[in-house]
C-alpha cells in the first residue's frame, strides 16, 4: 500500500475520498490479499444502522497479517517482546515463526471444539501468546473477546456471559511492576458464574501453583504437543465478525463493540501507515495493553498488516524505575513511539535526569491517544522525548471507530498542541448543535459526529443491535454520534474537548458513571451514590463519588476502604473512586433526576456559580455538600 507522502497528496486523497468514496476505498482495498473480490464496495444506511463494506468479498485477516509477508519478509522480526523484568531476556519472533505459532495455536483451538463464529475470551498478560492466540482465533474465524487483565472476576464473568463464550484463554499469573497477580484464581472465580465455557486453556507464565479443574482446564503447553503447524485460514466474508471488545457507556452495562473482517482490516493498515508514516525497517512501539482497542488496532493488526516490527511490553512505565520506557526505546532503537497522555504526565513528575541517561536519537514520531493531551504535557513530550525534531501525532478515535479518525500525518500535515487537527482521508466529521443542525464554517464548537461510513466503524453491539442504534445513531438521526464535544478552529483543525455524556475518562480508560455507581451500591451500607469526573493532574480525570449511607452507619475512613474494595471486586482497580464524600442527600430535581452539573462543580472546587438551585427537591442539601467537600 502506498502511503500519502506530501500535504498536497493528503488534500488530493481527502477530496477523492469525499467525492468518490467507493472508488477511493476500492483502490486501498485492492492492495490486500482477498480470497475473492467484493461485488460492491459499500452498501449503507445509518437508520437501522446497516453498513456493509466490500460486499461479498472473502478474506482472512491473518493471511494479510502473515502469509502474504512470508515470501519476502519471512525472516523479518514481527514481534519484539519486552518482559516486565529487565533482567529477563527479550524475545524476537519472525514472521515465519509467528505464522507457524499462530497456525499451531489455531489447531489447539480446533482440537478443543472451536468453530467459525464461536466467541473465545482471552484474559491474559501482555505476553506473545496473547497476540498469537488473538490471531489464532481470527485464523479459524472465531470471534475474539479480549478482556483487560485488570478487570475483576465479576467483570470477566459478565463479559463471558454476554457473548456466550465457549473457550477461555488465560494464564497462571501475571507480572506487572513489583506485583504478581494470580489470574487463574480470578478466572476460576469468574467461571463459577459462567456455564458456557467448555475449555479453559492456561498458559504458564509465572509458574505459580494454580487449581486445575478436571475436564475443563488444560495446560497450553500440553495442548501444543498435540498439534502440527499447518492450518488453512478459514474463508471469511468481509462482513463476518472479527472481534468484540467491551467498552463502557453511559448506562451501567458495558457493551460489546463488534468489528467485522474486511473493513477493519483495510482501515487498520491504511491508518497505521499514514498516521505514523511507517517506513520499512522502522521499529514501532505502542505501549497500550491488547485488552484495549489501541492494542488491537495498533499493536497487532495495523503493524502486522503492514509487515512492521511491533513491540509488546509486559510491564509498567515506572518499573524498575521511571526510565523504563526510554531504556526500551534505546535498547530496541525505537523509531515510532505511541503512548497515552496519562503516562506522559506521570513520567513528567520524575524530571528529566532519568531521560538523559538514554539515547533517544532513533525516535522520529511520537503518538498520543486516549484523552485530550494538555499543552504542558504536549510541550514536555515534544521537547524532552522528541528533542524538538519528532512529530507528535495526537490521534483521536474510539473503540467504536476501530481506527484513528482525526490526527496529523507524521511529518506530512501540521501539528498543533492539544489539537487532533485534521480528519484522515475517508473520514467526514461534523459538528452539530443540540438540535442536531450541522454547524458550518470555522471557529465553532459543537458535538462531534461522523456523517459518512468508514470501513472500520462499529457494526453492532453484540447481541443487542437496538442498543447500537440508540447509543450511536439516534441522538442525531443520519449521523454517528461520538459522545465527544469538539472545537473547530479558524484553520479547520479539530480539538476534542472531552465527553459530553455520562462517561469519564480516567487515565485514558472509559468509565461509565452508572457503572461505577452500580459498583459502589453493592456495598451493604450504601443506599445511593452519584459519581462525577473532576480534573486530575495525572489521570486527566479522577472519580469523585458522593455516597449516601444507611442511616444506621457512620461514615469512616474504614468504610471508605471497604467501598473501594467493593468497587475493585465488582469492576476492577481502575474504577476505584479517588475521592469519596458521604452525604445525607443528593441534589435532585422534583422528577428525581440527579443534578450532576452541581456535583461536578463542587468536585472541581468551583462553587461560585452553581446556578439556580431553588427548583431542587431539597435545596439545603447543596450547602451541606459544599461544606463537606474535599
Ligand atoms: O473522549 C474521547 C477520548 O477517548 C474516548 C474513546 O475511548 P476508548 O473507546 O476507550 O478509546 C481510547 C483509544 C482510542 C473518546 O471518545 N479520546 C481518545 N483519543 C483522544 C481522546 N480525546 C482527546 N484526544 C484524543 N486524541
């Protein structure tokens, strides 16, 4: 695939993509290896919604990630794995080896009864086997559902049950910084509440003792003994599902965002090559976890489709010290580095001495994803890591969009601190006012929508198509609504201002306020709670919880700890509130709706202009909340 190589070429490609979308994407799609070609490039409507790309085209994404590279890149390194402990050896896997290992594990899955269309859940550490198993699912046409290994047993069980998964892939344990966690224990607890899992295949990573249930649990290494490394790729329709990935929304229950084979493949490679301006022999590193969309699209699929060398890192940025990222960049001569603002801000706090120890001269391009990057963090990243010569690509996108939507193209289009800048070719963003009217012109602000389909867009929410319609296509009929607010400046550059719905973004992780409230309310002493986001120096947003207790109990520090424990058990440590305030009531309208605007202001420490509170059911509660605020 040829990438855009100048600003004028970007403009030309963009215009082509708007004037003739089908012709534009047909050209891009033709660079892939298809088992049979499509009849029609695009068939769509946004009411139901019903979107079909490369209609009747047949393919297998793993043939595009692996097989097609073997003739000329078989000995090239596909994955470099960097362990949590810097004293353990890194592992390099060539395209030939990766192909072989994916085929072997695909045969393990087949031996255990997996078929095309089955859902397979992966709950694993960041080890090569996670990438291998993900691709093995795709090889046989099973739908992978990767669940981040920081989620609790309850959250894992909910996700397994929602998609009726029949196989669970996990490990004995995982290493993360100084911590060692027993994943298998968590999986065992989850499986007590799941009755669709026939086989649980367990990778040995830490070597710790785990319980193995007869007739259900199998060791990964034993299963590999039983297979060979030949496995034909399943023939997939372009619109067959490739994966589901759960993400939080404004209601309590996370939804399984579903992506399909053909369109996702085309856009993953197109966006990877163009945004990062990947060149043959570049070493590329995305620090995300494969449990999130960034890991799916830009650790596994985008880079491997492009025949790139992609780094997978098992650990955390601050172990054994805050220089770990930069040590890895030097060690593997990383050219393209992609991380989250929260990591940048956290490392900023450690000063620059720890950076100066390392040679970062291989870096050409730096990326940012997951939340708005504040100007200070942008400048720090540009100066101290990029040495004022690297491009920063601030990439805006979502689990639902499958790939990067708005971003500079490194060294090709302009960058501007805190701006995601311009849409990629093929992406037609628009801003709408609260009535849904499109806001024309520049120097304007509104809610961000997309008005034309793109290949990697969400197709449905697993098992509940109506929900997909309601959440994304009903607020502004005829448009996909992102849930984000956005400005367009005088140059036409886009700047994402944050969520406009009840979703908070904590360290780049999406949390639904209702989801966290449901977690808190599980504590026996809690009657009701309301959660809002507030600005947090490192995390971007922190979680502030207002909690009403049963009248028979007194609020105490111990009780706060118990509530945090409840949330950890219900969802996982990432959902733990940063602040808990016990209150006797919540500001509600007469119809019972919580006035979150007031709670947000108090959490932000700004009580100067709370607006009219006289219409509240109990106006006195506001003063009590202000007095008790932290
Ligand atoms: O609010 C936006 C924010 O993250 C949300 C998507 O979260 P998730 O589906 O978990 O995917 C994160 C990784 C793609 C968006 O609705 N967001 C993501 N990237 C940016 C961003 N906000 C501002 N600037 C970004 N570059």
